[in-house]
């Protein structure tokens, strides 16, 4: 059954066989309105992107709360950092 599940999930990526219950299709739930998320370069004009970057940089420079949020994102996404380790042939 597990092999059948994996095979079906590869070919039917419509959210019917997702391990996340909320991503599976159900007749009891309606679709969420709106488009699928896309690339910001296509969704926004260059002026809007520049304004968003300008405002986010301003907040990072002037708000300790935002700095802490960004710092936590980097710590929790990378941990202590990438540590290279040599592997010698045995």
C-alpha cells in the first residue's frame, strides 16, 4: 500500500495524496480564493519591489524587534552554521 501511495503521489500532484491533511482535497472544504503564489518579479512592478525593499531595510535598521526576528530566522534555519569536515579515505 505504501508503494502505491508513493507512486500515486508522484503522478497526481493535485493535493489528493498529501501527508498533510489540510492539503488534501475534500468535498467539505471550498477552495481558497486567489491565485497560486508566483514569482515576485512577475507579480510586482520594479517600483513596488524597490519600495518594499526600501521599507524592509528601514525597519531592519530602526527596529530592534525586526532585527531580532531576522536574527532568529537565520539562527533557526541554519543552526550553528555550516561546519566543513574533511573526509579522509580509509
